[in-house]
């Protein structure tokens, strides 16, 4: 039998026919691998940088939205606890601050201490966006001229240290008599005395000052939550309140009875004005 041989070759396989018997031999050809050029690497890096510039702000906004939701939940819980207190005390709101002897030591007992047995959670007075906004222990101080009061009001009760929220001290009055106010002070307020409880705040995001002013933001800085603050009202509900930037760089309330104000302080009257008393 005449020897026959035929070979067919392409770029991928090598086929051989030998003595009438078919033998298939597959040989994978190695292809030369080439490295990325500098221009290609720079293009990839540029694309990654563009994607990062687009996505990072989105992620930051998503995180802040989550913190805003958590903050609003804090104030909703605190507002509910405050309503429970009011119902237990003949519809009277607690005093803002007064001295109490605890363990033989003079302590500054505040609205936050009064509400704590109802909320059962000292952590809800801390906003996740700024959990250490106010160091209450440092504010009280231990000796002059430390803190805002140099120890003159006594020590903290120890129930909490950091606070992120301002109480509306037109609702939480000092009470009469109150030793902190020379034996005087304004009488505590009742829920029935509020003409518009659904519009009157009781607690909100802010920065308590030594002068007891309580702006919604530090001078020249925006509020904590995407140009707004979380607020709880005297009827127990809570909501997000937008703010706006004034020409002087400070942020004020945008809309509602407190529109244009640096703080959400005061009682909303029947005619829509806001003041220290109903």
C-alpha cells in the first residue's frame, strides 16, 4: 500500500494523516502575551478616578441619610417619653434644671434626667452625626473658671455625659421656686397651656451655648443633616426641618412658625408668633 501522508495546519491545530490511520494531534499554539502600554494604564486609572469621584459623594449621602433617620428615631423616642412624663405629672412639663442631693453630693438635675426613666436609654440624646456635640460634665465644670458654671451648679447626675440636642427651654421652664434662680424662676408649663402643641418644639438638633442660647448649627457651619435638623414636638411627633443659609453665613430655620430664626426656641402662639410664654 502506497504510503500516503497529508498534513493540514492552521493557526489553532496541527492535523496529521499517517499510513491510512488517522491520528489527531492537537497542539495549542502559545500566543505571545503583551503588557499594557503606559497610555492604556493611564486610561484605566482615569476611569477609576472618575467613577470614584461620582460614587463617593453618593455613598457619603447615603450614610448621612441613614444617620438622619437614626437621629429622627432618637427624637421620636425622646418625645414619646416626654409625653409619658407629662401624663404622669398632671400634664406638666419637667423643670429645665434644678439642684438635687444625690448620695450627699449636690447634682444638677435636668430635663434629660427627668425623662430618662421613661426613655430608659441615655443613648438617644446623642445624634449619630455628632454624638459628642456637648460635653455636659465639662459644661458644669468642677471649679471656677472651668466650664460654663465653674462647678457652681454642682456635678452631673452621671446619667449621661454627651448630648447632641437642645431642649426648648420656653417649654421646660425653671420652675418656681428654684434655688438656681435666686429662689425665683418661671412656673412650669402645662401641656394645656400650649396653644399649638403640634407646632411647638420640645427638642431638636443643635448646639447649646453657655448663655443657654441654642442655635441649630454652629456659626458659619451648616446643620448636621443635609441642610436641616431633626425635631420633636409637644404633641409627641417628630419630623425633619429644613434650614437655609443667611447672607451672613449663619443657618436659620426655613419655613414654619420658627422661619428665619437661629434656634427652634419658644412657644408658638395662636396667632402664629413665637415667644417665651404662650
